[in-house]
C-alpha cells in the first residue's frame, strides 16, 4: 500500500491510543474498565480504516488488471 503523510499520522495516532490505554490498564485497571468500550470503538475504527484502504487498493488493482 502506498504510504504518505496521512497514513503516517494515522499509524502514529493508532500507536498513541493503544499505548495510552495499555498504560491506563497497567496503572489503574479500575479506571481502564470504565473506558474499555471507548478503546474498543477506537480500535475498531482504525481497523475499519485500514481494511477499507486495503479493499480499495485491491479493487483498483483488479480493475486495472481486468482492463489490460
């Protein structure tokens, strides 16, 4: 997949979110339980973003391969 500044920002954001919630889980498990649904939703959004990008690139590849 081609990279760019947008992809870099999304990957760094994903790392920071996962790092923060991992830190929260290790330092205050009770507080983490209150925010665990938010962590799950954010992880799902990031996963959906990358699956969508992968499917878009696959579709474009197959479209070009079919026309050749």
